C-alpha cells in the first residue's frame, strides 16, 4: 500500500526563484516531449517510447547548459509523466473511441517529482576476521533538527525548511514539490506493508444525496454544507475585481492570487469535511464494513439541474477515501453495489413501487405493506441488503411489478428481506 503524506515547505526567496525557474524549464520539456510524440504519431503513426526520450535527454544535457542546471531525476520524472499520458492516448486510439484526446500543451506546471534512490552503505569494515558487509539503504529525504522546522533535501538546491507535523511512516520512495496559491508543499509517497483485513461484523450503508450529504441505514442524516454555493458570492466578487485590473499589471497578479487562494480554501474545507465524515462512519460508530452505491458520476453531472450540487458534493473523493485510504490503511471493508432500483423498492416487503418515484417525493409509502419511511433511509437499507445478498453469492430480487420482468421474479422467488442475516461472524471477507 502506498500512502502520501503532505507537509508545508518554506523555501527562501532565492530558493523559490530557482524552483520557479526549474518549473518553467520542466514545463517546456514536457511540452516538447508531447510535441515530439504527437508529430511522430500523426506523420508516421509511430509510438515513441520513454527510453528513447530519456536517451535524447542525456544528449541534450551534454549539449546545453540550461539542461544541466535542472536535476536529471526531475527531468526523467517529467518524461515518465508524459509516457503515462500517452499510454492512455494510445489505448484510446486502439479502442477507437470517438474522442482520442491528445495530452495537452500546458501553459505552466506546478509540481516537480524525484525518486529517492537506494545507495550501498558499508555496515561493517573489513578486518582480518570479518568480511565487508554492504547493504542498500534508501536516501532519507528529511534531516531532523532540534528546531521547529526540519530540513527537506532537494537535489541540486540544498536543504529547504519543512514542517513535519506528523511522523512519516514506511519507506519513502518519491517526493513531489508542489506550488499552490497558499505556498509550497512536499508530498512524500511511502510504501507500507498491507494491513490485514478485519472480519466483517458490523456493517453500515450510506445513500448519497444532495439535500442531505448522506443518509445511513440507521436513519441518521448528515447535512450538506454546500461549500461551493457558500463561496460563490465571494468568488464572483474576486472574479469581477480581477476583470477590472489592467492586463499584465502588478495589481492584477495580486488579485489572481486572491482568487486562487479563495478556491483553494473552498477545496480544503470540502476535504476536511469528507475526511472527518469517513473517520466518523468507520471509527466513531465502530463499523468495519461500509456499503455505498456505485454511481456513474460522470453521467449524473450531465443533468443540468443537478450538476453543480453533485460536483460540489465531490462524491468521488468520498468513495476514494472510504475505499483506497481508510479501508486499506485500517483493514476495513468498502463495498459498492449497483444503485438500480434501490430507491424504488420497499425495504420491508421487497415490493417494487409500480410507479416511478420522482426525486421530489421524499417519503416512500409502500402500497403493499403500508410502510412509510424516509426515501433516503429506505434506499440505504436496500443498499445494505443488496450488499449482503452479493456477499452470500445471491441476487438481490425485488418483486417486480411490471409484466416484462415477471419471469425473472418467478424464477428466483421473493426473498423475505427481513429474514436476511447480514454478515455471519465466521465469514472470510467481502
Ligand atoms: Zn412494503
């Protein structure tokens, strides 16, 4: 498992000038690498490999002085980044999708990456009795000091102040230095050993929404803070002020900075909320299985009435944090189920509503058994049942009202949803 830790970094004025110069150089390098690949593809239909470009880089470094000023590791990482972007492009071409999407020409880039190498270190000196013992040790990117700020070792630049507000875990492999509106940050990727999965015992399901951020299968609701809508007024003001500043002026630059900072703060608020929410669902409520819907968010944002709210809620980040980060790191389970019919079916008797409920109807009233439940709560319970059925290798069936699906319903028979026991304690894993 790879975890990335983020720390603020404080370069001096001279260091920052150098870093900005490097970023400009790396951007140019990336653009020219992309241009070369594009030309080769369009004229000859050839693919350029990463190693070819790296060889060219070695030649260029011998020839030109400005190439030698920037560390080779960073340049190599930029070429690898281009390679990754073009891998996607080549596969899109092979699949024959309508939109091939060339990797774009960038006006600026904001980050530089370098890998931490392993180097041999002598542990025991050769004496008459013992042999020379050499092991490979990875460079540590951090030099600890007695002061508040430790030092980050940047190749070709020296040491930069870094605030280590939490300890690094695992084996650091890669460092990325990133420029944002609020300053510089170092992202240190570390490799950790995989956490063993715990036995699934206590499960909870969530139904995502826009009026409430989510509803759990216990019936609890989490308010949607709507960060973007909160920030919208201020954004408009900053953008309006920016449009009235003269092009190329110093005041315009300052205003740009203000606007960028405002956007960054909105993002930070959103991330803070999501992080705390995920932690609450797993740790505070002592659940070790979380079930959610597998939503097609890219299709959902095409709805012009909901797109802003959906994008603002950032469900993808929520799912990512639930799945990749928290559940992997702490050994919990995260499961996503197909959202089909979850909000149209009664969670008590399993009958599907004969008429499609529109989004405006917030209470689910069952015509067959008379259950009245909140719409989202009902859906969350259904999601939990669906996951439980999938876990036992069954299919989740709703008694389908429509004639076209009658056969299917008859074949499988109605599942008494109340009889479903969720997760037996002696189960291997989801
Ligand atoms: Zn019912």
